[in-house]
């Protein structure tokens, strides 16, 4: 083998002997990898998963566990929420960014109920309870929650609000054990094992192996040694995002420089690079999830202002939307202005056990004093609060559409929390794939033998985000990748 | 030849005979192509330019003609402006976006004076006069103008302001003949011709021809027939942006869907696609120039507010920055609020002959009335104007830093111009290249024999923009591409 650090494809002609073989070879044992493995195995394929770390899980097992599902899942129905694929699609097309892949979103919405049932059939537990408070995640073991701002402006006027954040039932969330992501991955990994899926760990994929235009294997390094692994019917790339690839972040998503979040260091974009080396196309490389470390129960009760003392987002919406608005459109400058009563009420209402809670940085008797203390230009914060209070007195927010339940004039004493530079995020862009999880060449045609899913691909998000869309499209299109990769099976065996 | 619609590379083994041959083959006869041609020819190469339309020019010949140059050019010096490469770099790194290519910007600033002299030596005329008014372009034949907001907040506090928009002297601008872009292209095309550069028109490049990893030619279609063109030392891609490639716009720069501007329909991204098919890397695919059809002389004298009635940009800055702030961060919603006096003064001061001028859509005696007429939430515009006026009375704008000369309280009658959805733009991202204009493979290594410059590459801009950076890096790195492509000359001849 020529240069073992290269990500250029290796010709099968240069492979003297295969170190491993399987029908379907999957790189990465996170959510996309495990779902691909299950479906490929059920389709009769001999499946080998190559995982870089020493165990299954990936970023998924560490995640909160939201899976974005809807269209009328049994859980939604049992909890009294009406939804339909069309309604779900209307929200997703509006919220997930201009240029969103309509074919993929339509397909995803149409298949969402079936996908929920599939997860349940494969052992993923969902508790029949709804968490109705603002928050990033439920602090308990509830199975359903709003996770994308569906019930807030502006989306509550575009589609009928329905919660779609489906969370596997957790155990001992407060101790950090068995969170939603773990409870998603564990039954799936168990299922895969029962189906005879083989997994090898400490296997770091390096480059694809090709025979003409077709991908027929992959090189992986294990304990310092390069192994050639033959994939008789297909290779599935499922190694996650590029949040930890410094050069790619600078080139494609520079607002995340020095602020990767909710990703793992293995997310180095290597699968994207290996496929690019074959001419694979990309999409939405600038799209990013943005987490924001403001507490939803406090934000909904106050007003968020930027460095000019202006409100810029309805504070009762999905905190990930607040994060995007803050980082991408307001230079990562945010202050939460809140009166003492609302602060105390919000802290009391917060059922989570915050790792740390931002304390007010400034406290004053009047808005004028606060404005001066914060060094905001005279009149800016004062007039923002005056306009807000004028309408809040009527339970209205005509400026940003915060819901009536949160509209209450801000009184005295008044405080501000410093939420500048309180964001982190992961990347949403990647390989352009078909609804069958085929990796598309820049010509528009699929690359034979190559499939991908999860955050190394561009999924349903084109800039916007809702919690659960990553585990959602990762699992949905992971399954498709497994099925597609196994498809050449009879031909390969025959 | 297999599939003549494919953009996949063709193997030289499959070329039965070469229809054309040259040392250096250049695709595209715009600014990057012509500068590459000149330098390659001067280096002794036999040069063939393939142009898709029926003449040289590209988007450059239709452009205003700004070339972003500085660091102390003779023109800057003659007009009394101090600048240095370090000062120029400080501005460019701050203004052109996070993730800007520092190596390229450093190189570009260091070489800027030499590049100006080179243009002059090649016949590009610059009149020794400075246009000191706000505007997109000088309406006259002046040679120098601010073109990136260097003298406005926030950049006037980051680097010493120096105008860097160098404009070739125009003839008959008012009749649309011989604008700045034409006066840039004409002498360069003449120079190329004198140097023996051959050009063939109606040649649409299709796919690259490779010998192993090396690019050795290109397929071009002329009058329905595919021709194979051998490049003995190098191929230079210079076919412009992807502003008119619908699928690429949706995938990479979706805010420009349905609003391409300052580009030509030939800008279909084909060079980017052909190189991607070889594993070429990309950068900053989401970056876009955004033109805004507000008149600078009016904007500086009024205040721009978004759909919430809030100011969001200092109105005296580079209009391209206003365009980006409006489209990318304020949902393309903008109103210009201005009093009658300022409107009349601004119209009188405007030395250009506007194709059409926006008339006020709403006129009122008081801000309250205007706010109601515009259907803005009560108190929003009123308080914005009150805060602005409070500080403008002292010649200050602590909110956004508009310069004192433009700060004047807004009186009565008061009007608003509707500038919603008044943007258009072109793309700035593309192939990732080295400072030697080598096209970089995703491995980080150059692709042998392949060079690129102009808007099919990611140049000095990573999201921000200044007028003149496109013709600037297009010409600067076009030259480099020509030199690099000619470099293998003696080897090829020997």
C-alpha cells in the first residue's frame, strides 16, 4: 500500500490479500451504524461494523436522546396530540432552513410513524408522558416534548403545533447513567448483536477501496496496522460530523471555530473526506446546530437583548433556535434581562438540576441604572423594556410573538445575566445522499457500493435545527443505508 | 468517449487523438483567464484559452471594475492615503469573515503594490482622482474610492482607513459603454493577444482528462462536437461562480435562491464540479456577495430598520455590507426612514444617474403616524427614532457608530422607503487553492497539472465582502495560476 496516511482511494488491484470480509461493512457504531447493521443483517447480509473507539455508542449514546418523529406516532396519539405527515413537513420545511431537501423531508415525514414503531419493536422504550415545560430536555423520564419551537412563534402559525421530540425512557438521569441516548443505543446494539452483526473495535477507517467506479472495501488501521476489509455488497459510512476537524470548520462553518459542542473528538470528518476523494458531492456544509447556555425557564420569563439592547428572538422558543439567532445573527452577544420575581419563579420552576446556573451579573432598581451599568447606549435598553412592557401588560408581544403566558411586564428590581459567548455547536452538513442513502457523486449519480447516513451526511437540516433531527435522520437513513448496502446480496452470493 | 454529458474525468488512455494542444490550456476568458494567459505566455508557454461565449470578457467586462488593492499603491500615495500591507491585512481579516484564509490574504496584501504596477504596465488606466462620496461605484471616471467600509464602523477602529477600490478609468460610463470592468479587460485581452495567446470561442468545457493523478487536458464541446484538448504543462480553470447553478445554490448558498446578481448565466459551477470529480476540496461555499438596492446617499442620511423597527447596521457603511446584514441576518426586511429634508438633500447629492429611484412608500407628519402606517408594532419605530435623535443631536451614534457627519436628528415630515427583498448576489466559495493557485485535493496535496483562479475558487473572502476583491483575487491568483501552469514547461519540452 502506497501512502497509508492518504485518504485517496486504493485500487482493489493493489490489494494482495483481504484481511477481513463481509457483505456489508459499516464504518462507525453510533446511531447510523447500528441501524444500518440491523437492517442489513435482517436482509440476510453478513455484517461487519468497524468502530474507532473501544465500544459501540458514538455521540448518540452520550446525547439527550431526542428522536424527531411525528405524523401521528402512537406516542403522540396516546398523549392527545394530533399530527400528520403533511403538518410535520410544513414545520420542517419552514424551520430547517432555506434549501432544505424536500424529497428527503417528505420521505422522512411519510415514514416517521413506521420508524417509531420499528424503534419500539427493536426494544427502545418510550414512556407515555409529556413534559410541557420550556427546556432543552426533560429532566425526568418523559417520552415526549417540544424540541424545535413548534409551539412558538413563528412556527405555531405555519403548522399546527405538535411535539415531536421522542425520548427513550431514561434511568437515573440525575446520576448521568443511562440517559436518553444510551437507552436508544443499548437496545439497538443488543438487537444487532443478536442478529449476528460482528463488530471490531479500535478500527480507524483510512480510505476506500475501489474497483473501477465501485467501492468494494475499506482500509482500516488497527493497533498501528492497516487492514484491508472487503465489502461484498456495500460500504456504509457512519462516522459522524466534522465538528473536530479544524481545517474543515475554518473552511465551512467558521462560526464554530473553538466552540465544538455535543460532538465527540472522533468527529473528524474523515468519512466525508474519503468520499470526496471519490468525487462525492456535499451539501449545507455551513449548517450548524447551536446550543445556548441560557436556561429556558428563565429566558421565557425575561427578555433577551443583543449588544444594541434590542430583542431579537422570542424567548419562549426552542433554545437551539435562540442559539442560532445569537451566534449566527447577533455576533454571539446576548443578555437576559429579568426582574427579581421572574428570576426566582423561573429558578423554582426549573425541574432540572443545572450543572451551574448563571447568576445575574448586574442588578439595579431601575432600567436606566441597569442600562448604564451594562454600558449600553443611553435609551436603548430603556426603550426596549418600555415597548415590551407596554404590550406585555396586555399579554401580547407583537414584536416577536412570545406567547401570552410568558408576557408579563418587567418590574423592579431588575437584573441582567451575561450570556455573551455562551454557545457551542456541531455541524449538520456533509455528504449529499439520496433517500436510499446512496452517496451521490457530483455528477448526480450514486457512487456504486457506497452508502452513508448520520452526521457525515447532509440530512433533513439545511441551516435550521430541531432537537432529535440528528438521531432522527441518522437512524432513519441509517436503516436505508443498511438495506441499500445489502441489496446487491443475491447477486454477490450468486 | 463514454458519456459526453458526464463531468467525470476521462482517462488519457481513452483519447484516441488530440484535437488541440498547448502547453497551458485555460478554461474561461474573464479576468482570471486573461491574467493567467498573460503570465503563462510571458513564461514562454504556448497558451490556448477556451471560452464558452463568443468573446473574451466574462462577468469582469460587465462589472463596475473595482480591483481591491492597497498596501500603498502609487495611486493611493498620489492621492494622499497612507496604507501598508499590514494595515490592509488587518482590515481584510476583520471584514472578510471568520475563517478567512490568512495565508492567502497575507500574500495578497504583500503583493498588492506589485500587482497594481503590473496592471498599469499592461495598459490598465487609473485616473488620479478620488471619489469621496458614499456610493456603490463612482459615477465618474475617478480611480479610487472606498469600497468595503474601511472608513466606517466598526472597521475604522480596527485598521487605519484607506480606500482600496481601484477603478480603471472609464469612458462614457453614463451611456453604459466602456465601464470600469471593460477598461480592465480590454487592455489585458489586447496584451494577451500581442503575446500570442490563442483563444477559441464557443468552447464549453466538459470534463478533465487525466493520466493517473495528473490532469493532462480537458474535453470541450464546440458546435455540438466534443474536442479533446491536450495541456502539456497545465490546465487553468477560470469559469466563474456557481450563481446560476440551481442545485448548487440550494445545497450551498440557499439564501440566494431566485436572487442571482452581478453574475452571468455561464456561471454554472461547472469547473467546480469537474474538479470535485477529481477529489478537489472546497471552501466557504456559503459565502455570498449581496448587493442592496438602497441608495447610499439616502441611506447615510436616514436610518435603516428591520421588520421589528430596529436599526441593525450603520447606514454610512459599504452598501454590500448593508446587503449582507439585510439578507443574511435580517430576513431581507429593510425600511429606510428619512425626513423630507434629508431625502431631498440626498437626492441632490447623488451624482449618479439612478436607473430608478425608490420613492417613499409611506409619508407622515409624525413618527407615530408613520409607525402605524407601516404596520409596525406600537412603540418600536418611535423609540428607535427617539434614541437615534437623542444621540444624533450631539453628532453621535453610540448604537452603531455612524460617523458624525451623517448624524442629524430625523424631523418632520418623515417618510419610509420599502426596501424589503431588494437584494441579489453572487457566490464567493469554490475550489480550495494554494497561494500558487494549485487546486488542492481533499488530502491537502495539490492535484498535479490543475490550477484555478477567480470565482470558481474560494479567494480572500470567507463570508464578508469588499467590492474589488473578486476582480482583485481573480487577477492576482489568475497570474499565479498562469505562472504555475507554465512551470513544468522545460520538463515538458525537454
